[in-house]
C-alpha cells in the first residue's frame, strides 16, 4: 500500500492552483500590463441638456398651466427619451462619419490596439463602426429630472469636445425636424378641414342655384313681400269701393251705379283671394318655396361659418408653425479636459476585471466538481 501511494503522481503548486492561475492570475497580469503600459489615455467630454416644450397642450396640471400662461416652458418627457435614443443611434453615427471625421478620430496614431479603429479584428464597415462608437460614447437620462447627459471619450480632448458639439447640433436638427413634422401635419389637417368646408359651401350654393332655376324665383321672401304689398293695395281699393257702395245705397238705393260698384268689389275680392293663394295655401305657393329656400339659406350660413372657423384654425396653425415649440436647453457646455484623461480608469477597471475573473473561477470550479462526482 505504501508503494502504491509513492507511485501516485504528485501534484505541484501550479497543478493544484492551475484553474485559479488560468482564470484569475493570468488575466489580471495581462490586464494590469495593458492598463499600465499599453492602454492609451482617452479624454472625455460631456454635456447636459434638457428638452423643453412651449406647447400648452403638454401641460398636465393646474400649477404648470399657470406657469405656462406666464410664458414659461415645460419639460417634454417623451421627446427627451427620443432625443436620448437618437444620440447613440446608427443614424447619428452615419452623420458623424459623413460630416465630422469620425473614422479619423477613432484611428488616431496615439490610440492603442484595443480601442483604435479599424483593427485586424474590427474591419472598416458601418456595423463595426457603430459598435466601436458605442464603446466611446454614452447617453443617459435622469428619470427624475429628465436631464440628458452625453459623454464621448477620444484619444484627443479636442476630438471628444468636437464630437459632443456635433452630437448636440444633430440633436437640435432633429428637434427642428420634429417641430416641422408636427406642424406640417397640423397644417395638412387644417387645410383638409378648409377644403371640406369649402366643398360643403359650394355644394349648398349649387343646390340654391338649382332651386332658383326650377322655382323661377331669386328670393321667395322678396316675392312674397311684393305680393303682400299688392294685396294691401287691392284691399285699399276694395275698401274705397265698399265705402262708395255704402254711400250710394244710403243716398240712392236704386241707383244704376250700384251694379258697377258691386262688380268692381267682386273682382277685387277675387283678385285678393288669388293673391293670397299664391302666397300660402297651394302647392306652388310662396310659403312652400320659402320653406325650402330658408333651409338652403340656413345650410349656406352654417357652411360659411364652418369655413370661416376652418380658415381661422389654419391661420392659427400657420402661426404656430412659425414658433419653435420644442427646443434644447443646454445645462452644461461640452468641456475640454486637456489636463486629465478620464480613461482608462485603472483601479476601477482592475477591480471589475478581478470580479469577473473570480466569477469565472467559481463557475469553472463548480463545473469541475460536478464532473468529478459523475466520473466512473
């Protein structure tokens, strides 16, 4: 038994702690060498801003409403998150690469092999450029204050500051585009309302013209008034003749003039009744025409009021479009940190690397124990 024990292989220090050395010691040594002697300093520039709105419809409580009426502005929460998402989007990276020398900034000669772009393991294409930019830039929003903060680090402080300024410029352009799109949509809706109202006015006018052509009357109301005036005149003549008949009967009851006067009175009565039927009481009377006419006139007035209201809304929308309802208010300007390189953060990076290595070591050790327990 003693001979078997002596024949068993002896495990040295490296063999016993091989897993720890591979998963913790070796990565920490490589990381320390890189951070201490290879990693190029990267200078950070940052800026803070808030997206504000002067649109009174965005106000949700009474206190803010009072402030808004005094000319102040409110925070545009939804737009804040939209602008923040745009700050690290592919669209923004495309603009920076096209107009602001992003590729040249990321490939400065003083950069190290891990962060310089492109490298042998990151070819020069748009997708890898976007991924590298994500390493160099960040955009966050404080959920309580809605203050957005963007930070960019580069191998030169001037490059970092220039990129932050460019990002703010593109954010401002996006806000202007959002303003324009919102109020172009508003103007389009207002123009549609005006067109619909104008169409209704034209339709009523066409019906009114057709009715006048069919009825042969421009204004039944004026025609009825003129016929009433005729009846009043005939009634006056009838009253005079009836007075003459009464006087003649009192003076000479058997006078031959009575027959003529009575005939005139009967004729006037017939004419008056005829005129009355023309005004009311028959299917073609002015009263029937007037009812249809007044309905058309009422529809025309309502359509004209709707048209006037639509035109007023369109004018208001046009005035609103001339005002900037969303705008970016800078809180801190992009800084230029020549004297201090914010990255790499050696202590923090080493601690993070140590925590990661220890986690990997624990996982690998557990897997080894499970494998040894199931080994036949």
